[in-house]
């Protein structure tokens, strides 16, 4: 398997920072989405709203209607907002995963595992920690190997006579 070029190490560091930020935001949004789904689709049947007749932040009942579950709240539906924001951040997260994967020249199953971090609750936090540790260790190892190889003077055949 091909290894990343030393010249791409600054790009890898930037991609790692971008991946870490996207991973944390996507993970938090996924946890909020799971919470929202539990509140809405279990017997609790609530959705979170901003403004409206219930005040600044309030929960409105979700009732069974002719077209399925319908909210009784007015104002800005924060539950729907969480769903939309997570979806868009997941796209950004996938781009960050792809960039990290392609720069590091990993095998395809690793990309799939990274992508699952945005749909499996808590996985993005574990993957972010693991990827950051692995990438930093890899870069440090390659840089120290390149530094020690550069410090060994090359001997010419004429100097050994």
C-alpha cells in the first residue's frame, strides 16, 4: 500500500484538524437527533419548539393524525432543525472523512468505518480520538525517520580509499 508523501504532511495536519472539528459537531448533532427521535417516536410524544404560545423554549405534544404523527406546537420547530443541521453536517463530515482517508492512503474499509461515525451514536467520538492518535503517531514516526536519515552523512566511494 502506498504511503503518504512527506510533502503532504502539512495538508494531513490541516485535514486532521478539520476532521476532528467535523467529527465532534456531527457526533453532538447525532446525539441531539437521537434524543429528539426518542422524545417524538416513543410514548413520550413531544417536540421542542422555540417561541410561540408556549414561551421561549417549550415542548409540544405530538398526536396521531390522519397523515401520521403531527405536532401541536407553533413557533420554530427545533426538533426539525436538529434533523436538518445534522444532515448537512453529516455531508461536511463525509467530506472530512474522505479527505483524511485519501491523504493518508488508507484502505477503503477504513473510510466506511469513518463514515459510520456520523450515523452510529458515539462512534464519531471514538473514531476522532483513534484517528488523531494514529495520524499524529504516524507523522511523528515518519518525520523522525526522515530526520535521522538526513543526519547520516553520505560517504563517497573515493573517501573510503
